[in-house]
């Protein structure tokens, strides 16, 4: 039913990229993992891409 309001070209990238971002943030907050500079950049770029997909 949710795919009636959101197209699959938007829903699936949001789900997959969003879960990767949430896993990285959880690892940072819960396990105090160090995130390298290039991975931080990748997370920021992923968040920007998610915003652009929703616009």
C-alpha cells in the first residue's frame, strides 16, 4: 500500500541508504567507534543524496 503513494525509485534507495546511515550513527553513539574522514564524507554525501531524492 505504501508504494501507491511513493514510487519504488524513491522508496528503495531511501530504505537501503537510510539503513546504512543509521547503522553508522548507531555504531558511533553506542559503541564509540571512530569513523574515518572518508567515511564521514560518505555519510554526509549519502544524507545529501537522500534529501535530494525526496525533493
